[in-house]
C-alpha cells in the first residue's frame, strides 16, 4: 500500500451509489485488520459489517454526520473492550480500515453516534464490547472529484510548536530536522467536523 498517496488523495464521501461491495473485499479488509499493526494490540476488538437494508433505517435517528444519517450500501461497526486507551486504539484501527478501503477504491465516511448500547440494540449485536466506530462504505457518486482535504486544513506552522507552546514552528527548520514530511501527512488526519484539535510540540529530540 502506498500510504502517502492514499493519505494525500483521501476524501470523506457522504453520497454513495446504490452499488454493493463484493464480499471478497470485506474479507481482504478483515484480514488486513487481523494481520496489521494496532496501537494497543492487547485490546480485543471485533468488526461487523451490515448492509443498508439491515441497518440504515435502524440507525437513521441515532447516528449520522452532523445530525444527518449517511445513506451507504454498507456500514462497518467496530467494537472494543473498554480498557485504557481503547478509544484511541479504535480510531487508529478505523483510519487504517479507511486507508485499506481506499486502496481497494472503496469510499468511506466516519459516522458519529452517542449511545453504544442503543446501536447494539437496534442492530441486534450480541457483544459485551462497546461500539467505538461506525464507518459508511461504498462507492462515491462523484469518483472524479478532487480531494480538498489539504486546502481545508490548518498550515503546519499553526499546529506545530518549537520547544514551548505558542512558539510556532518554522517550515525550514522542520525540513532541516527531517520532520516536515511527517507533519505534512499528520495534518491530513480526520477529525469531527474537520476541527483539527491536535497540536504538536518539538521538544528537543521528542515530538509530543
């Protein structure tokens, strides 16, 4: 997988074609999750996929994006044991799922929700794990649309500080330290409503 290319060309799709994804692709995504790096591998996770017919109407009033449920051919539900760091771990895994789907030319969108137990009840999920992510999957209506992700984001100088908070980074200095490339891709990470709440500080030999 060419991660740099996948990150650079990423976009969140909210309008999907009425076209199902072949089962072999879900098997490939499932194998990828099992066999690849996790942030906290000791935390047990589960992954279930539902079709639109099985889930859209049930999720319509309890999940969505900014209050609007995304209508997609499939929904991937990620569940996790509740242990320290489980939310961050699920976010890490979820974004890897999205990158793998993108590598298979499958589009996606994070779907927000607030009540894990209600999601499990509506979808008939029998698990003691907590729902930590819902990802809509399918094929976008406009496949030729260019990603505006880079244009919509804060500049590196606005999210990276040098040595102390508030001391904005200098692009040339980051380049000299071999960090510019890493921060260029880090700023592309998704966030709710594209708020970009993260900040980095280069503190000596560490990035925090």
